[in-house]
């Protein structure tokens, strides 16, 4: 057996081990960033869902007793809300637009519905 073939069969060299460690470190770093971004996305989705449910509650309250036309600021479940009511060509209908801002400071959730003005 020649000395060159014996040197090749001994195992990995230091350069190969370092390259393998670099590739492994890059993969772990990428996976960590992906998990962190997904967790942040879940928190954002939860804040928007809370705002959407609050907006649905405001719409339900407006359906029971539609306030007069105009913009009505307020809060619901600790979130900033705004209800905008406008007339329509039909005198018995109102356009109700509800905006609720999520607590993460993002864009407001907006729901729009045409409602019948309750009698009386």
C-alpha cells in the first residue's frame, strides 16, 4: 500500500469539518429566522382578529340602534374605534362603516354594511 492511499482513508480533514460546520450553522440560522418571523406573524394575525371581532360587535350595536349620520369616535374592548354613518338614496337605509385599530398599531380593520334605520 502506498502512503498516499493510506492518508486518504484516514477520515475527514480539518477543512472538510469546518465547511460542514459552516453549512450546518447557516441552516440553523435560517431555520431560527423562519420560526421568529412566523411567531411575529401569528401575533399580528391575533391582533387583527381581535380588532375584527370588536368591529363586528360595533356593527351589531349599530344595527340595534343606528346613530345619526356623521362620524362617531369611540373605543371597544380597549381598542380605538370609529363609526361613520352616511345616508343612502333610500331614506330608510344607512351606510355604516366601522374601523377598529388593532393594538399592534397596524392598519385598521374596516367593515361596511348597509342597514335599515330602526323605526321610532
